C-alpha cells in the first residue's frame, strides 16, 4: 500500500501464489493475485471475511479507491485453488482461502436450513 502512495501502479503477482525461485531452496512462491486484489478492494467490496454477504455475490455498487478493472475475486480464488490442487499443493492466497471458506460455510448453512424444512 505504501508503494501505491509513492505512485507505483504495476505489481507482479501470480494466481494462488504459484511460482517461486528454483534456485532458492525453501522459496515460498509469489504474492497471490487474489491477495493483491483484496488489498486494493478489501472489505469495501466484499465485507468482513467472517460475515456472510447475502446472496454470495460481492456488492456491485461500492467503488474501490483503486481501479483494479473488471475482476471477480471469488472466481479468481476458485481458479487459484483449482490450479494449486492440480499441481498437488495448497494455495498460498490468504484472501482466496478466506473467501472459499466463507462460501463453504454458507453452503453448509443453506444445506442445514434446507434439511430442517
């Protein structure tokens, strides 16, 4: 965020934090694109991670301070999880993990409510 304050507008990231340096043992990978998008939009578009957001969709009416373009963070998180799983690893995206955990909780809540009817 400080880099933005100093005028930088281009950042490298990778979906799910994939990558890293093959010459550096123990390299943890790259910054996850999902985390960068969340940092730029944050709870202004998606609400607090611990709170459900209605129909499962981010608010469309609130604008981020930064123009991140037309990006669907939940879909990006799904892709990060999918490609990481295909490579036999776990996504390193904190925002991705949180958003997908929220979706799972919401689906479980709906399933339980449906079972009560």
